[in-house]
C-alpha cells in the first residue's frame, strides 16, 4: 500500500477549529502530511479561534485579505497554492478541509492529475464537492463521544455489537441496498465477497461512505447489524493469524 505524501490545505472561513487534533490524526491514516497550510483573513475576529491551535499542530497560516464584502477571499489563495504544489511534484495527494463547493473544480483537476484527493468538511457540504473527492470525511464523526452521549445499540440485538460513535446518518433502505448490491457485484463464483474489497468498492461509489456515519467503528460491525449475510472468518495463514472476512448473501 502506497504511503502518500499529503498537502493539507485548510479553509479557515468554512470549517470550525474544534477537534483539529482528531482531524490531523484522521488524515495521518491516509498518508504523511508534508505540507500543512491554513488560509484566512487573520485580521477578522471570526477566525481568531484558529490562532491558538496553529503552533501546537505545526500548521502554517497564510494571510489573505478580504478585498470585497461577503466574498471568501481565501478560496483563490488556496487554489493557487494547490496548483503550485501540484506542479512541484513533492506530494502524491491532497486533503482539502472545507465545506465550500467552490473547491469542486480544484478537486476534480487534482484527480485528473493522478492525485489522491481527500475532502473533510461538515455534513452541510454540497454534494458536488463530495463527489469530486476520492474520499470525503464528515467532521462530525471525528468529535469525541462522551460516555453519556454514546448511542445505544439499535433495537435489533446483535452479538457484541456496540456502536461507539454518534450516528449522523441512519442505516436506511437505500444504504442497505447499496451494500447488498455491492456484495453481489463483487461475489466470486461461489458467492463470497472479501470484506476489504467491499469497503474500497463502496467508497468509489460513494466517497462520503464511512461506517462511523452510522455509529459503527468498522464496516464489519455495520454488515453484522444489517444481518443479510453469511460471514466466514478465514485464517490468512500468516504468523499473526490475521483473519480475512468474507460475506455471502443469505
């Protein structure tokens, strides 16, 4: 698996500064952040909350004055820097942190250049920007869940099933159908589908798909809850006895 070198570009005007640590930890799962920049008009009080977390997280602030009222001036600066970084050939991927659809064309252009593009933003992020990314992560699922806020298991009881995240989406019929159809599409001649392949396949269909959106830490927990599959745990044969999970429609 390729260890991507990532340029993390943050739009200070369109994402909250809370949970920056969790956000950077999430980004690190996909690669190494080699460039970390944040764009905004630092003379404005609306972005003052970011100033306290920049140094401790080694994020470089980029000043962009607002030349007109009501227009997000950091957009153009972020886009110009992204193209400069692209042509420098120092990274293999980008993480654009914003809830603004203005970055849709940028994300599309970066993907056309062969870059991995990860988007991070709030649930309100417009669909065109989400669809233009390889993967999109909602900020809401990165917030730590307090014990008293932890959601209870769904009404249907599932063995050892304990959702550990606050759900921001429901496991509705459309989601279940997407997962069932994907298992069917990937099935081999005996009807079995490798769970890891399923996760990658669904992410290509729906960049914002994440089991944590539904309150589950892992895709395995989500498919167990759906209860539409036979599950086979096979020994990988390695010295660590890692189990490979396979699914088949009941």
